[in-house]
C-alpha cells in the first residue's frame, strides 16, 4: 500500500505556505502573506482557504492529516505555540487542537527545524542515515537532530534549538535575549550587520558602492563574493569560521554522520563549504574530523515535506 498523501503547512512570520505532499513529493502548493495583525483566527482562515485551493473535498477525505511546521519554541507534545517572535499574538495558542476540530482531520504541530530534519532524513540529503544534524541558517539559526535512527524530541518536544548554543560570553545580542549565541554570530542578519560595517569602512568596494542606493544585507555579500570582491570574500570566510565553530560543537555533541545545512545563507554553500570543512578539520577532536557538511536536498521545502511526513507516520503508527 502506498503512503497516503498529507497536507504540509509552513507557518512563517512573512509567508504561510501550504502543500499537498505524497511520498515526499510536493504535488500542489499555495501560499499567502501571513496575516500577522489578524492573529491566529485570521491565519486559521488562511490555512483553510489555501487547503481548499489545492485539495478538493473528495480528496480531503483520503488525507492522512495535516502537519504544521512553525517557528519555536513550541510544545509539540500538546501542539501548543509557546512564543513566536515574529507572530506576537500567538502565545499559548493550542494550534493543533483548534485546527483538528475545524478540519476534522488529524493535525500535528512540529518545530520548523525538527520538521525539516525529518524531511531531509526521509527524502533529502540524509536518506539512509541513522545519525544526522540539520541546521537552517537564515533569519535565525534552527535545526533538528536524528540520533540512533530516531528524531530527537526532548522535554516538551523542544530539543534541537541549535541556534542558541552559546559560543561566547561577550558579543552580539541574540533574538532570544542572551549574548553570544551561535545564531547571533552566524544568522543572515549578523552577516548583514558585519557587511554594513565594512561598507562604511571601504566605500570604494562593491558593498560601499551599493550602500549608496540600498540597505546592505547578507545577500549582497554573496553577490559581491561571486564577483570576487575581496571584502565580500573576507566576510564569507568570517561567516564560515562561525559556522564551522558551531558545526564542530554539534558534531562533538551528537556524533552525526553528516551535518545538513539549509536556509537562505546556504545559497552561498559553494562559497562557504571549503572554509567550513577547514575549521572542522582543524578544531574537531581526531575521530570527528571527517564528518562532512552537505547542502539540504529539499531546499525551502524541507519543513513542509517533513511536517507532512510526520503526520503520515503518526497516523500509520496508530492504525
Ligand atoms: Zn539565543
């Protein structure tokens, strides 16, 4: 018997994405700008509307369920949002229960990093492995861990917040309020901040020139590096040093066979990877030095596909 299809939802601070997923493949998709002002009630309407556009009533009866990938921290055991910095009205919202009642379908809520780790494990760059760490590097740094052939959940399903691994006692302030987290050094906005500083110091470089007409962000560094701008190349070497340091700690903690990197910053994967590997070769304890870092196989769909696969699996287990 083939795997039943499921709906995957990616709830983000800027976009809500919904997909019909079957055997790891996105069959149909729809998206909308997140109604941040409207809060949970308005976004639930968006979910239902988007599901309606990709999945007819007849088809809906055959679905395994709906898997939601959302930013954490959230309690995946009770299906409750705890706090989403970009969605302030959602604190304590029992998303799983409310949506399951509304739709009459099984619903599962998972942290976006954990859902993406599951998607990559089943259908992406982690297929066939027993141990892996997935890290997404974008506006923040998040992730998920598979050890001993199982997705790591921890208390209240909150394990795998790899972005808040503390790298220094002094340094940039993190989105969580603490100082010196991996995320505060390595996420896209941190790269953007360093780039703006360099643009001011080197007005003759590409970043300096571009800064006259636009606000410099991380993506400009990648663009400049592709044009061999020395400042941009140096900024990416520094970015790789932070990523390499964080990944080395994750390798020591979980002994994965592979680190899988996703998120917006992974657009520069080809420019970063040699330097990331050099840091791991230099700093990891001897038997860990050969652990490779690879790019996510499902791109921006890791979380959607993973959330859909998680609800399919949960429903299969129950039957
Ligand atoms: Zn933090």
